[in-house]
C-alpha cells in the first residue's frame, strides 16, 4: 500500500506541474502564474508559488504567449495588440484562441491550418515536428493511463511486485506522454510565430499629432 501511495503522490506532483498557467514573454522568459484578468493593455496575474500573494500586472506588449492549465493557449504579437497611437490591421495572421486557430475572425479547420503552414517551409517543418511529438505523447499517455488505472484498482484488493512494476512503468508512460505533448504544442506555437513573422506586409494605420490636429498615415 505504501508503494501505491508513493506512485499516486508522484503522479499528483506531475499533474501539478501542468495545472499552472505559463506566461511566456517576448524575450523568452517564462512565469509560472495564475492569470486573473486580461485587458486590451495588460494582463493581471498571481505567481503560482504564491497564490495568496499580490496581483501583478504586465504590459501586453511584453507577452508572447499564455498557456493555460487546461492546455489552451493565447498567442500575442505586436501585430494584434492595439495601442493608443499605433494600430495594425491584419487579417492574415494566425492566432490561437482557446486551443483553436483563427486567421482574422475566421476559425480555421485542421486542413486549412495545415495548408497555411505548408506555404512556409520553416514553419511547416516545425509544425510537422510538433504534430509528430503530439501523436507520440498521446500514444504514450492514453494506454499508460488505462494500465495505471486498472492496475491501481486491482491493487486495492491485492498487491504484488508485478503490479508495482506496472504502476511504475505506466506512471512513467503518462509523464513521458505529457512531456512529449507539451513540447509538441510548443513547436506548433513556434511554427505559428514564424509564419506570422514572414507575413509582415499589411495595412498600418498610424495616428500623428501635430499643430493642425490629428493626421492619419497609411502604410502598406
């Protein structure tokens, strides 16, 4: 029984790692957090290691991506953040919202998303790599989860060293699957960033203040 509780504690620790929001800044720094609120200018969050502590705020321009505890992601770029003086009007950028890909206001199907990635070789290589890692992750996680649950249930009535080995192997399989899936998601996010970076041509509306009032400059 002691071994069973040890394995349960091990998996609980593993899942706890994935139960936090991850804020990735434009410079690559990551913050483990609990996101409280997102406005048009900033995000408000608490540090994951101190959820009873103060609420912090960060300029949205500093944020590249937020990965939520349920696996959903929001990706932010300079091109889709509105400021008081500069507005970027873009309909060709891909943005992830709640785990779904959008281009402008259009929800992309998996086929459409894949076709867009295929137009950029560098982005497509990362995208295909990320998909492969994700599939590997699911192959590891789902069967391992089934074996772990079945073995754990039967171990409540009788314990054997064989069941201990099965719990250990399946527990490692679950953790490995989660890691592969997480890395795969990260690669797909990088692929989107590369795709967006290659599509810099667009309509830019810039407000200019002068002695005659407010001017509007359009740049293509």
